């Protein structure tokens, strides 16, 4: 039996998320479908994706949910001096 592998860009499209989001979830270890790395490409077995989507639609499993986005608050570089400010 041959397994069809789908690139992560197409998987993200099918899940309705951005490709970058999918890659971030894979890095964090919360991506809902197992991935395979073949050479330099991340791939997903079509059967795994179909099973996940079927469980997501039917609501049979609690595991079949998409991760919730995490808001991280980060600084954006050095604070700037305000022009025209006089030091006393």
C-alpha cells in the first residue's frame, strides 16, 4: 500500500490556517497531525490528515481540535529618546 505525502503548505490550506502558523505549531510540538521530514521538506500522510479532519467534523474525539493561538508579549528593540526632551 502506498502512502501519499502532502506538503505542509497544502495541509495548512486544508486546515484553514497560515503556513507559518502550521510551521510554528510543528516547532512548538502542538501540530495536530504527525509530520514526516523527507530531506528538507515537511510532509503529512494524507490518511492521517483525512482521519483528523473526519474526527474534527464529527466531534468524536477531544484530541481532534486545533491548538489555540498563544499571544506572546515581546519588546520591540531599544526604547527611543524623545526629541526635544531636556535633561535636568
